[in-house]
């Protein structure tokens, strides 16, 4: 399998504060890779360096063979990035949002129209496709947001907290679609979440970031073996030594 995502020594300083310290990992075609860590650990900063929203102080990220630092336009054409602080245009409807973003990626018109219709059907958007985004529920907005992330058919998809605030039905729909993208379509996915149950269900490998450092890289069985913990949550808390939590079982 080829590596579609490579993070090589990613480091980010904000003044005298080092938010991320030499983080390195790869993600292969067809792989779901979980990026975990407590709040403030450096996860979002790492994702933003990978996506080109932040420039690293040192290190490099490549997407589908293109350097995000040296060949950003080519790298971004292969990347779909979803983060919680990216909102929808309130006065547009879902179809208009998808068409707008597809045009930004210079997708040919006929191809874009066909792809938009496929995404509308795949994400169950049909029943509210003509409704302004400001009138959509949280779950409906999230479906549109993920469809927008995929409208240019990227080989690499980065999802930062894609199920936060969703009910169980909306969350399940999105998790199943994530699995389909990787296992049936061969995309490389980074999945960042605080929901460790979702991680156990989906992720082939994980990385744990704590205080800006990569403290674990491997599969879920490996983190349990390394910490001597019986469950992923216990292994995670043991690894990051988060004193905020007290585990009784």
C-alpha cells in the first residue's frame, strides 16, 4: 500500500510555546487513522499543518505525494478537510453549497453536477436540499459539511470531530460512510475524536499526542499491551497520565 499522507517531524511554535514537537506518521490508502489526545494536546494544530491552514515551524506534510509546504495547490486538490469551526453559508441551500465548493476546486461542470447529485443521494440530503442552510438541524448541517468536504473527490480526507453534537442515528450514518470511503473507495482518512468507542470501531491504527509530543503510534491492541490496560479508555488515560480522570473499574 502507498502512503497518501506523510507527516515528517511536524513542529509548531507560538512564540516561546511549542504546541507540537516533531510529530511523524504515515497513513496508507484504505486506512482509517485515529489521531487522539486531550484538549490542548496539539491535535488540531497538527491537523491544520497537514491541511495547510498553518505553516509548520519545522517539518513537512505531504498529501498524495505533494508537499503542503512546497506544492500547496496540488496537495489541496487531493485533500478534503472538515473541522468544527468551518460553517456553511447560511443563505445558500445544500446543492448551492456543493456546487460552489466544487467550482472552487475547478471541477468540470458536467462532472461536478453528476458528483453533487450522487452526494445528495448518498448523504440523504434530498428531503432538505432546497432549504437554506440556516434552517437545517445540526445533523443535517453535518451531512452537508462532509459532502462539501468530498465534492472534489479527494484521495485524502481529514475529519476533526465529525460526530460531535450529533444524535445516535446521525453519528452512525457518518461512521458507516467513513468506513465505506476507506474500505470501498480506497481513501486515506485521519479521524480525530474524543469518542474512544468510535475509535475502536473504525480505526486501523492510532496516534496519541500529549503536550505536543507523539506518545504512541500503533494499533489498539498495542496500546493496551504497552500500558497493561484492558480497555482503550484506560490505556489512553494511563498513557497521557491525565489526573483529571479517576478510573474506578
